[in-house]
C-alpha cells in the first residue's frame, strides 16, 4: 500500500550533510585454553550474540593459551597486552572486558549488555578487505578516513583465523601481524596489505582474515573481516547514545542518525514501533531534507548501493516516564532491520543496568605482604546479590576464588586463606564479571 504524506514540521531549514563517520563493526577478542571448564559458557554466549546481531555488526576472534598447536607467540602477546590472567575472558573493542562463565554468560545477557555500548555506533574509519586468497595468504584492502582528524603512529593489525580446527573450538587465531601508520585528511586512505604463511596442516577452506586499527589506549577504532556479507546489507550508525535522558515536559529533537546501504540497491519501508511509553507521547521523525513523518505509518524509500539517508527523532513528550521504541525497516531482500531507542525524562529514576550500573570497585588487600590470611576489600555503590574475586598465579592460572552473597552498599571485606601447599610468591586477583576491574597484586611470604 502506498502512502502520501504532507510536511508536518520543517526544522528551521537546517539540512544535515553526509555523515563524517562510518558504521562501527564491533570486534570481540576471546581468551581461552583447552580444558578450561567455563570456556563452553563463553562459546554459547557468543552464539547468542551472533544470532541476535545484524550482519556485519560483530565478529569474534579466539586466542588459546597453553593449548598445543592452537597457541603461538603472537597469541601470547595478546594475553600479555591486555593482562589476561584467566580464561575465559571476552574483550569488546579493546575496552569492555567480561570475565568468567555462568548463567549470564551462557544466555548471552552479560555479553549483550557489553555489546549494547557499541551497537549502532560510529567510527571515523571505513575499513574494507578487498581481496583474500587462502592459497597464497595474501590480504589486501584499504582504510579510509571519514572524519577531520589526525591519526599518528597508530597500529593496524592483520589476523588469520581458522574455523573448526579441532572438536569444540572455532574462530581460532593462527597468526597476527601489525604495523604502525599515519593518516590525515578526510577521504585519504592507507593500504591494508599483508601475506600470511599458510601451514599445510591448516584447512584452507576454513581460513579467513580480519583487520583492525587500535589506539595506544587499547581502543579498537574500527574492524573488518573477510566473512561474507549478504547481498542486501543495511547498517545504521550514530555518534550519540541511543539511550537518552531528556527534559520532562519538553519536545525532543535528536541529532541525526544515518542509514548506510552497504549492499545492492533496495526499496524499503520504515516505521516506528512503540514497545512501551506514556499514552500521550507522539513519535515522529524527520529526514535530512526537513520533511517530517508520523512514526505510526510505514513510509517507503529507496537507496542505491553505497547511498546514505539521514533521519532524526522528533518526539512530542507528554507525561513523565520511560519510552522504549524502535525503527523497523523492511524490504523483500533485507527482511527486517531494527534500531532501538530509549528515552527517559530526567525526573524518573533509571531502570536500565546500562544507565545505573551496580558499580563495584576492588580495594587493596591487607596486610600485604601476608602469611596465613589476607583481607580483600570490595566497594559497591548499592546492594546487590553476590561478588566473586578470582585469584591467579603468575602463569595466569586461576588457583582459587572468594565469594560473598548479599552485598550491602559500601565496603565489604572478604578473607582469603591460601592452601597450605601454595608456594610463596606474587599472585594476582580481580573481580569476576566486571569489565573494567583492575588487576591487583598480592605477595604471599613464608
């Protein structure tokens, strides 16, 4: 059915230019070992992420330590780079770290919370692998700068991955190489070019490659892979948070977000679907030409391959409250693509763990050095169910854990008494399932 719409609102004649960014591809770096009891939990959680993300949004690499021919010096360097002392651990875009296993890992919920910080995000870089030949190990591609910025002495990495090299393992990193580069000026490019040495024991049909740019602070600025993408491929990106706190009683106009048609030309319909919201909120949106539409009606539009379309929210806010809604974009080739948003008026308490994290911080142990027993301290901003502190030896092996349930707000002390046969020396401890938990050091003496 076709619809004809009149202009609802003109946004002061302001027109938005093309975006100075490109959709961010999130990369997960997983740290594992053969025989790791909780590693299958992580694999299951990653399967959930793969099933619930749009094509091209996410891929993961898996590093194996102390695992025979699955381990190599380049992989060990990544363990050392991030100071990973226990497995499993997943690091998203070099910044968000989620350790351990358990129910929230298996069902993907912990990984989903971490990923949501990056979904529909933007990058100043467009990266493409234009050619990959498993028979020769040759990878080529480009890095294009989309924003006005200077990249000086940053690192680009090349990664060789093999699928299913052994029972129960997948996405195994076989080799890593890196080099530094500089890039300045919108539209300028830097090449991706590397040749891997392919071992005869590797299954060439299962080999693929990835590339990413990483800053000195560990942030992954952009990533790409040779994994096949569908013919019809739409991505949304924005340089602002799609969970917003807005003034109560005022209409809300957002910054623009952009649709990128990264596949073949297609004809779409777009509509806002309200999941829950106060009854007197009205959901409209506008395009970059200043035309605005009621969100409740499906609107047709077309994009040629490589084209973009800018939109911005235009919400009439009634009563105070929280609104969850999403754009639904459909086409015969694409299927359904969704872009979620959440608005909360500033006089309503947050109900989202992303907005109100139960922040935990790890204090120093005392005494340190110690013999016999030491006390580990945890500080929490609010009461919560439980906390686990994992203790590792200098080889990165988890040798013990300390648990406490029913934490209250403030400081909690947890005593650790090491096993009597544990040798003296340096040990490390960190909070489990807390992505930004620092690693602390303790010294056991005779």
